[in-house]
C-alpha cells in the first residue's frame, strides 16, 4: 500500500508534459504547496517536497517527468540493441588480452551459434609470428583446439565475458603483442 499523506490528491500533469512513457504519479496538497512523486511500484515516494509557489512545483514535476522519460527511452534502446543479436560466424576467432605488469593473449574459436545472444567457443593454441625476446612477441591463433567448448553470452559491442577479469572481442586478423615468457610469465 502506498504512503500518501492525508489531504493529498492526484495531481494532473498533462498540462506540464504529455507523453505515453510518463508513468510517474504526483500527489499534492495545493493549499500547503506540497507534493510527492511515486513510480508505479513504489510504496514510499520517490520525492516529497514543499514549494514556494505553483510554478516551482510544476518545474520540479517537469524535470522529474523528463528524467523518467529519458531513462525509459534508454532502457528501450538498450533492449533493442540486445535483441538485434551478434555478428559472429562459426569459425571466427575471439581474442582477449590480459595481465598485470605483462601482457597475455588468449584466442578462442566460435564452434557453434546458439540463438541471437549465445555462442559456443573453444580455446585454441597460439603461434608466434614474430619473436623479439625482451621486446615482446606477436602471436596469432591456430586451428588446434585445447580444452572443452564453453557457452558464452555475447554482450554489447560483441564483447564476451571470458574470465572474471577480462572480455574478449572479435579478432581483426592482426597478430597481437604478448610479453615474452622470460619476462613475466
């Protein structure tokens, strides 16, 4: 049950902002110039203010409604982005670069697609394209699989959470820098 003080009545906001995304409910006692704002599922008010005059109250309500509409539009856009799915294909490589005071690179291969947002990947071995000792090495993936396939969800911008500390993205066919084994591995 909502907490609405006595003598408060529902305040019509159509004269301030009229929008289908507005789901805020305003309750006010105009004689005392006080109002409270509720979102659809809240018991306690989102805000509860006293105002100098009706104009200040309408301005505050307008800012609250515009902010709520902006937030709801952002949610709609994010949901639309997620529903579009990813652009991975079977056979694509994913890489991640990680490490503290050193750079490690891991490669994965997409082995199957499981819907709009889920793929199955397997870790693959890497080969050295260029070895420069203390100056690091350039590595690229091979087709030799190591380990068991893993199911992963594809996030925003085609990023995949691979470990608890790093994300992977589609490999751009350019060998990646990795710290040499003698200098930090």
